[in-house]
C-alpha cells in the first residue's frame, strides 16, 4: 500500500492527495496540519511523503496539495529527489486533469529560496495541471505563512462548513543557553582550529535525539563590522551590521541589487561571467563588494539591500540528557581572499568572540533522516571527515550507554590526527573497552601512507560488503566534496548500480553533508 491513510478512501481513486517532501520534518508538519483540517471539513484525501509515491500516480488524482522544502543550492529534500527525477522524465504523462497548490519552505538569504517549490510548480504547469492558488513561499519562520496557505486552500475546497480559527503550527522554540566551556581539539595545516564547545541549557538538553542539529544566529566579526562602518562613515549602523544583516557572505541577489543601485559596470559584467561570479560568491564579503566595486552609496541604502543574517547549523556531538551540557564540534572558517583575512561569522563567533559565560540563543533542529536505527540491534557504519565526526560522537556515547548491542564501525578522516584530541582519545578508549566498536582513523597528510576515507573504503571493500550485507545502516557526515567521494567509493562495494540504488532508497543510507 502506497499511502498512509488519514481519512479512509479506496486506493484506486484518490481525488485529493496531500504530498510532502521533508528533511527536518517541517513540511510534514504543515502537510499533517492541512490533513487534520481536511478531516474536520470532511474532505476525503490521502497524505503521503513524496518518497512513497510515484508522480505517475498523480494521473489518477483530481487535486494535489504539495508542501516541499529547499536544501543544498536549490534541491528538494533527499527523500523527495526520486519523485522529482521521475516528474522531470520525458515519459511523464500529461496531468491535464489535475488541480494543484504548492507551499514552498525555504530560507530567503539563499539565492535558491524556495527553488524546489518553484521547480515543482513549473513542471506541473508544463504537464498541463492547473494551479488553484498562487504558490506560497515561506521563509525560515514558516508557521504563519503556512497557516495562511492552509486557510486559503481550505477556502477553495471547503464544503459548506465554516472555517474555524483553530489552525495552529507551532513556531520554533528558541532557547537561551550559556557557553560553559571551550576546548581546542585540533589545529590544521592552515592554522584553523577546531573546538569542542559545551552549552548549558537544562531546558533544551534532553529535547533532541542523537544526530540532531543546533541552529544559531551568529554575531558578525567585530573587525568586519568596524571596517564597514568606517568605509561607509556610518558608525550608527554598527549594531545592525553586527547582528541583523549578512555581511560575511554575498549572494547573487545582493550583487544584482547593488549593481542596480550603483550602476556599476564592472559588477554588471561580473554578473555575466559564470566562473568568476561563482568564485566571488564563494569567497567575498560585503566589504570586498564595496572595495571591488566602488560607488556612491549611503550606509542606509546598503543596509536596505543586505539580506537578514541567516541561521547556521551545527551537528550536536553529545547524547541528549537534561543534566549534561549540549556539545558541539566547530571548526573556524578562516581564509585569505583579495589578500585579506576572511572569517566565517558563526564559527568565529563561537570559537573566538564568545567566552565562557557568554549567552547563546539557539534552536534545536530535528534531523530525522540522520537518527540511529530504531532497532538498537542493527549494526551501523559511520563515515566521517573533519567535523563530520560530531554526530557520531553522540551515536558512540549512546551506544556505549547501551553496551553496544550491535556492531558499530567508525571511520574518521582528518589531515592529521592529534592523539591528544579529546574525541580521538574517547573513540580509542571506547574501542579498546568494547569489542563491538571498531574505530579506524585515516590521515590525508600522513607522510608514510596518506589516505582519504574514500581510499580506505575501497581498500576494505570486502569487509564492508559483508558488514552491509549483515544489515548495517551506513551514515556519512562531513563536507559535500567528501560525501560525494564516499558515495562513489561505496557504490563500488555493490555488485551493480541497480543494487546501489536499491540500497540508497532502502532507508539504510543516511547522508548529512554540508
Ligand atoms: C547539517 C549541517 C551540519 C553542520 N555541522 C557542522 C559541525 O558539526 N561543525 C562545523 O564546524 N560546521 C558544521 N556545519 C557548517 C556550519 O553550519 C557553517 O557553515 C560553518 O561553520 C561556516 O559558517 P560561518 O558562519 O562561520 O561562515 P559564513 O559566514 O557562513 O561564511 C563565510 C565565508 O566562508 C566561506 N565558507 C563557509 N564555510 C566554509 C568552509 N567549510 N570552508 C571554506 N569556506 C567556507 C563562505 O563561502 C563564505 O564566503 C554544518 C552545516 C550543516 C548544513
């Protein structure tokens, strides 16, 4: 059976379908609230994750209400990607009979804001479907616009019964914690440090699962704020630059708006050069923009063009427990561009500007696709590079509390491992005490045998195949580049690409790369 029934209806005819594509669970929450309201209105429907249906099934549907979030430069959630691929296929049948509405969740500080919702809408229109409502784009605080969308949908669909005002989606809860302790874990060849941080907040410390994330809104680097104020001769804007606006990054939208406001020809030209533009978008901050494309622009005008400062996510590296702190593992982003030092906002704020006792406002973000298997007797393989090991520290400690009911295997790659690194020592000690926990560490800058995690995976091909054949779940965490390399290596463990695709969609493959 493809659908989870919320309101009984024979499978062969599904006049109204609610579909969601979700990563953190927000789109699912919106879809379920909509479904609840449909039940109240006696409107028959089915609700399902996009991962459980084929878009061809929309051929038998009169109306579809779709909720989807956007991730990774404009992509739909991982679990919805197959649905999207099939929807885009050339042999996808026409959907002339279908009426639809889309609610898109996203973050407006990204150029690709709500892109997955936009793609869905345009493809459905291309296939002949008719939109019953304009697409609703919801920003970070999605609750209110999503409720508005639900109300608009119900107004179109309702059968007689008056709408009640009881539609409620909980806004996300922000906590006030304190930085309790910070400890350096390692320093890489470029002199960038990785720290272990502990936050005290008993109210939140038991409210997450191993594998979940912590959201923070950082304060921007003080040097950059000062330099901007000086450049613009606008000291009165210091607070806004420090806490309200995105200044450590630039996005395409900002460059376009700045080019429009200043009529700067060189910037207009850069906007037409893909490669150079991408390099600029990857490295430049707002001070670079002012220096590289000088123009008469007031501080207030510039401020009005800047996107709001955006949330940064970090994997929680501790096991949930109301009586212990919440831990993070954070690497400072620091690099040279235009001959000047550049700092990442959140990583430098957490690792350098904050001091023990500093307040920190944060939100817990569920990462349901990256939780440990529900059955603790399931073996797991954890593959990490750098700070990607953070969620696995939580996994390993949780499994240790349960005396490792099944085999757990951790592979961790670093440039060089520092054996006094607290996380390294913990993993080594636990693996010595528990035969069920295997810990392997590889080094990409080892003088004798440099090795990336993907090389190790290929070397251990046979053992890994056996481990996976015993039902292991595979978890991958680290940079996107590492994740892609790991994926290529893992693919070779499977007899063919079909077997790999089956494994990937089996619910046993978990990927959280950034
Ligand atoms: C699901 C998830 C989990 C994450 N978990 C962790 C974690 O456990 N530990 C951790 O340290 N980080 C983690 N990150 C990354 C983290 O969210 C931030 O992106 C990172 O700390 C940089 O943010 P920033 O504010 O310091 O830099 P920003 O101010 O956002 O960026 C400043 C500049 O640095 C560049 N930049 C950003 N990141 C990098 C990078 N890694 N290398 C080179 N240049 C970069 C940007 O392009 C920009 O030009 C995670 C991200 C996600 C999505």
